[in-house]
């Protein structure tokens, strides 16, 4: 199984507001940049979208290390929040509806297809790929 590193970031002017996302896929020294945006969105939606689009760009199941500065994304998966919300009919532990259900529903199957580990990186801290993803997201 191939190993791919995926670096992601999302950004938003206003929250909600105009937003963008960026992803960089790295495989054996080769890089592919992806980016996109929406007119009215939130930062969390853009963070999730960056991860989804990065994973969707894979042509076959891979071992992936996904880097993000989003605690919402990282904790949503590594602390099993999203799977728990799904099991409870997309309700959080306090009974309130989970947010961004459409994106979590798109992300979770991608995590079953690929073997993904998540790595949190501190945003705006001179992490080269994170800074590049940020530039893609805001462009």
C-alpha cells in the first residue's frame, strides 16, 4: 500500500463568510496542490473540505498521514466524536445537533477506504506545508 502525506488547511474571512481550502499531497517526492472555496461558509467547513478533497484525490487506497492545524477535524476523528455523533443520529453528547453532518458523512467513508493517521500541527507557526496550504486557502 502506497504512503501519501496530505497537508491541509481551511480559511474564512468572517465566520461565516467567504472561505477557502488548500491541500498538498506528497508521494515519493512528487507534490500535487489542490484548492477551492465557497462564497458563504465557515472555517470548520473549509478545514473538513480540505481533508475530504485531499483524500478524494487519491487514485487507490493508501496509507495516509494527514496534517492539519484544525483541532475540530483532528479531535472529531481521533476522539471518535464524529462516529459517536453518527451512532446517535448526529446528536452530540449534550443532545444538540452535530454541525457539518454532510461533510462528516463524506469524510468517514474515506477513512474506511484509506488507512489514515492524523497529525496536528500548530497553525501559523512556520510549518512549511501548513503555511503553503494557508496561502492556497486564502487565494
